[in-house]
């Protein structure tokens, strides 16, 4: 249940907006209305005046939250994130139906897609918008809109999960999508005009997939309200919802920012259990024993079930005593597919730095820590029979913004570094220190310390971790910002 305030459009009372403090913001073109000092400060400013402790205790994965902002400056900032008129310039860059835009309308409780073939042209989009009262859905606008890139990159750091977005532009008196629920946590930012929302109790709490709900199964909405520019709405995955632009008003534009898809304990268990079984089987001969003959051809037997239960209890005991949780795929997949660090200006790809390497008397630090994961995995360059554990550092510094959340698996490349397991403690020193001298690293010889800094023997894929050279008493970056390490001598 959302905190109560005023009435929504219509006769029902609205359960919704929290008491809202005035947010001090600047209009478009000036400083941002949000606080980008850190991932946590960005999220705090996004949901202000609700504090994060209250949000995660009372709302996250539990119930919707509506925050009203009667602030013209904030409304102006939200409106700058994406406008209907932006479509003209975007179409000139080569947008395609299906991939970049969908044109659709809800008719008799069903989604009717009005896409053409090939490139999307603004005049055709506007014609369908005006004459067919169709909604224009723009996929992943953070690929082109810098401020959305800036917001979503910080949110990916904050949640440790991919953050996607879609813009929905709906003409007056129309609805784009039928009632449905999603498999993501949803934050709605109202950018232009007004949108009338109806929310219903979940039939599948914390749903793991998208599904349309038949009108006859909905019942009465639990919450009903109209969003205005500057307002924010959150609801958990599984929340059934539908939205329309009221008759007689200007068109509505909102952006849906979503996260936590396939990021549950169940997903994490599936990810970690394979590595745990693999390691345990190396030491436990019972796990290496063969299953009963024809077990795959018959129904599971009581004996097999008891045996599996015993193995699971043994694995649980082993997990309790382990120091490292092995993540086979989730960490790597997140880093591979997330946004690169936000780069002010034209958003060009971060350049590769040059310069000397750190020496023994150099002081090093890890930069872009929010874009790096350190994990221990079996050596991916060896066969299963000979696999040894290696330390991998994956980073997103060379990820391509233009493919973010677009499902271009064939274009996705992992970027990172590989080190012997003996280097784990030294890497953790760097990881956990704001700055550390190379000579103080926990490695046996000076040669190992220098090799760790050079990275030439442990290069993984095509990425060098040579950092940005710091010169003199006033260190300054040479080259770009996509090095894992920086240092000063």
C-alpha cells in the first residue's frame, strides 16, 4: 500500500504519494537535478524524499511507491531526458522497426503491433501517432541520450545488476499496452504530459517472466492515479499494471527504468552450485561414482532421491565452511553486458592510455572499482581434466554503449585480466586499499610484483591493464580513462 494523499482522476481515493519535500534542481542545460557524486547519492536523489533505508525495508520487492514532485524545475529536467521531438533527429541516425522502435496500440485488451519493415522514418511515426493513436516505444534510449546513460550507469553500479530502459510516447485518449506484469523492478519517470495508471495485486509475486493478464481476471485496481512531469512511480516485478493518456490532454512521455532481471537467490544458486559440485567431485569419490544403470530411462527412484538429498546436505556443509563463493557466469555476464563508465562530452569511446609501467616504489590504486569484478574461476584456457583455479578481473571499460541491452551476443566480448591463484592476496590488497605501494604487495619476490604490474604474462583477451601515468608532484592523467590501475611514482 502506498502512503495516502489526494484524490486521483475519477471518484476513487488514491493510495499513493508520500509527503514530498521540495527538491532544489536546475533547469535543463544547467547542473543536473540528480546527485551524481556516487551511485548511492544518485539513487537517494532519485527517490527523494524517501530515504533508502525506508525504501528497501518497506517497498522494494513488496509494494508500489508513488512520489509526487510539484516542482517546475524538476519537471523541466525530466522533460529533457527524452521528448517526442527527439525522434526526428534519432530517426535520421538510422532507427529500425522492431530493433529500435515499436509502434503499437492496445485494442480490446490485446496488443496490436503496427510496425513497418526496415528503417523508421519520423514522418511515418508521426502519422501513426496522430492518425492511428498509436504508442511509440523507443528501446534503450541510453544508447543515444547522454543523461540517461549517466543515470543508468550509476544505477548499474548501485544495484550490481543490468539497468535497461524504454520510452513510451502515447497520444491523448489512447493506451499502448494491455494489462501485464514484468520480470523486472520498475521505476517510472514521467517526462511529458500526464499518464493515468492502474495497478493490481500480483497473481505471481516476484514474477520471473513477462505475461499479459486478461481483463476479466483483473478485478478492481488496488491503486489508481495520474502521473505528471517530475513524478516517480516504483513497483515490484509481478505487479499487474496498465496505463493510458487521458482524453483531451497533450501526449504523454515516460521512461521505464528497470533492473533485477534474473537476479534472484534462485539464479545465484544455479550459478554457484555448478562450481561447488565441480570442486567437491575432485575430492569426493562418491560424487565421481556412476549413477545406477538406466536411471535416465525410468522414473526417479526413492533410492536415487535419497542419494541426491545426501549429496545436497554434504554440499551445504561444504558451502558453510568455504571462504569464496564461486560465480560461474553471473559476474562475468553482468560485466560483459553493462554500460561503460559515463564519459562527459560527446560520449566517444574511452581511449587507450599509454605511458610507463609502475615500479617497485610506485603507489598504485584501483580506479573504476564499480566497473570491475574480481573472481576465482577454473582456468578457461585448459581442458576440464587439467583445470586449475585462476584469478580473473573482468571490467566494462571497453564495453560498447550502442549495444547495451540489445541482445547482441555475437558482438559481446569479455574484457579482463587473468592471474595465478598465488596473486589473489596481492590483488585483494589493491582492491581493498585506497592506495598501496607496489613493494608492499603480498608476493614472494620483487619480480612477481613487477610482473603483476606489467600484466604482460597474464594478459587475457586483448586488454592491457597498463595504467595512466602520473607525473611529478601533481599527478595528471595521460591518455584516456579506461585503465584498471593508476599510479604515481
